[in-house]
C-alpha cells in the first residue's frame, strides 16, 4: 500500500489535498498558511510526509484573480 499525496486545484478554485487515509479542501487563501503549518510540523516531528505536503502546496500554481 502506498500513501500517495495528491494536491490539486478544483474547478471552483479551491485546493484539495489528499492521502489514502485523509483529505481536506480549502480556499486558495489558506494554501500558504497550510504549507507553513506543514513545514513547522516537519521541523517538530521529522515526518517527511509533512515536508512533501508543504512543498506540493507551494508548487501549486495560484489561481488568477
């Protein structure tokens, strides 16, 4: 079993983040604050999945406003 990360932009502009065991959807305005949170969690715990999620959120192309 893999625990593949997916980070995608939904048609309504929201961000969807998922692994096999969880998922979350939130507005674009929360993308960078969530990336910051995942980086802090990686620093605190060393879990590589947190850093992977932070990087993927930062790499997602922002929506045009």
